[in-house]
């Protein structure tokens, strides 16, 4: 080997050694990084276990703001609720019974009328003329009958004297009977003419409230008109037809058949304002298979006209009264895997879970059949974060301000940042 090539070989060898060392170091670094990453992924909770444990203890020790209400003991009414429609006991469309010109309208729209009050008049003159004709025909036939009776008396006298044939007397008697039949027909015609004349005065067939006028004065009316003159609805008394689920029928029929009066109250659409009070009047004889409900009818005096025809109402029917039961607000009811329960606050400001059995519900109150006693404090607001034995801070509606609520929230945010 020449002296010039020997330094070049030494330089190449040293470069290769340097590359090998650097590559080994890089490989070791990569293996170490992969190992460290793998260890972190297999045990992610080790780094935060102490912080989370500290945060959990802080949450448990921090009182939670709640609102409470005390259970009471009282009589609790049991109602059945249904949806109903106000229905008049009678609705009549007043129509003319004879043809003629409408001469007079004697009512005001929306007026309260009594049975027999005059509503309208039809031109009576044609019917007065017919009555006069019928009466004249009756008088003529009565005169003919009287003359035939006089002839019969004379014929009987002559027959006793053997001056006429017996057949003539018999014929005269038949003629008299014929005249009597004609007179009866005439009397019927007279009565019919009087009735037609009476129909020219249209009167109210029932007591109730009039609707809007359907015909104006001056129109020609006919007995076969479909619309009529006006519609009358009876509103005192008035009924409400409502429905109940079919599984309630047994208890309703048991009380209905016993003869007891079942009170029924009608409320407005929102169910807040009492409109009228009445009683159950009738129960339908079949269940509607499409809805699984049965129709019932309640009757109301409606002296103040609070109920209006076809008005939608909410019905509450009083079925029973539970004596001396525990009553609590419905807002306290909680539901979970264990069923229905409530959080009860004790004197040491801790809560415990009480499983309860609920009874009937009425508005914002519910009867408790078991699991709770009168005088216990139940949580009605703030129960989302509660658990057995946790401490609470009782607040009222007066003390429930922004500052009261912001304190525990700020504390929780601080703990989360620290963790």
C-alpha cells in the first residue's frame, strides 16, 4: 500500500465507527421512549390517584345546599281525573211549522228565554181565511143535520098514521147519521185551521239561551226549511260528558250503585280555576274499544252560567278520603334501581335514603302509604348530588340567593383546578 492511500483508509474507518455509535444511541433512546410510554398507558391512574382521592374527600365534606319540606299528617281526598266537554241537556233548532212571510222577530240574539215565550210571527191572514171557511162549512152542515132531524120526526108521525112507507123513515135516519159524520169532519177541519193559525206564532219550546238569528224579518219561511230560525240550548241545568280509563270502572260503579252521591267538580282548561260543582248523573253502558275509556255524565246547576256549551273542562270526581295519612310534596320523590325513595334530612345535617310506597297523588301533594312518618324533613330541591350520609346545608326560598349558590360551585371549581 502506498503512503498516500493509508490516511484515507484511516479517516473512512473512523467515520464508520462514529455513525455506528450514533445509531446505537438513537436506537436506545427510541426503545427507552417506547417503554416509558407503554408504562404510562398501562397505569394512567397512578399519577392522579392522590389528587382524585383528595378531591373526593373534599366533595364529601363540603355541605351541599338543599331545600327541604316537612311531611304532615292529614286527611287526603282521592279524586279521579278526566277530560270532558260541556253538553246542554237539550238543544233545539226552532223551525217554522207553516209556510208564510216572517212578519216579526221578537227576540234578541243571546237572550235568555223561558218556555212559551214568543220568538217570531208569520203572516196569519191566509190561515185566518182558512179558519173562516172551515167554520162556515161546519155551520152549513149543522143546519142540514138539523133539517134532517126535523124531517125524521115528521116521517115517524106519518108512519104511525100509515101515511108513508117504513123505508122512507129508515132512509131518513141513515141520512141523519151521514150528516153527523160530515159535521165531525168539519169540526176536524176547523181545529186544524185553528192549529195552523196558532203555528203562525212561533214560541220557545224550552227554557234556555238563544243563539244567533238565522233568518231576518221579511223572509219567506217554509215548514221544510233545514236551517230554522234560531237554536236554543238549555244551560240550567247543564251536563258535562267526560271519560275515565276502563280500569277505574269497577270502583266507580260500586259507589254509583250504592246510591251515594258522587261529587264532581269542573275546572278550566288549565285545571286551576273551579268553574262549577255538581254530581255524577249517569254512566255509559259500554267501553270505547278504540280508546279503552268509558263515558260518564255529570250534571251541574250552572246558576252563574260559568259553564258554556261545548266548553272543554277538566273533571275531578271525588271517590274517597284517606284518613290521617302522611303527606309530602311530589317534588321530593326520587326514583332509582331500588324503586321510589326520598332523601330525609336529620338533625345533624346529614341525609339518609328512605324507600317509600306512594299512594294517590293530588296536585303537588302525594300520600305516602309506608316508609315515611309525619314531621320528617324531605329534600325537595338539590337532590342530584346527594348520597347516603352526606352533609347538607339547608336553604329556604328567602335565603336562596346567587351568593348562596355560588359558594359551593366556586369551591368545586377550585378543587377541579387543583386536581
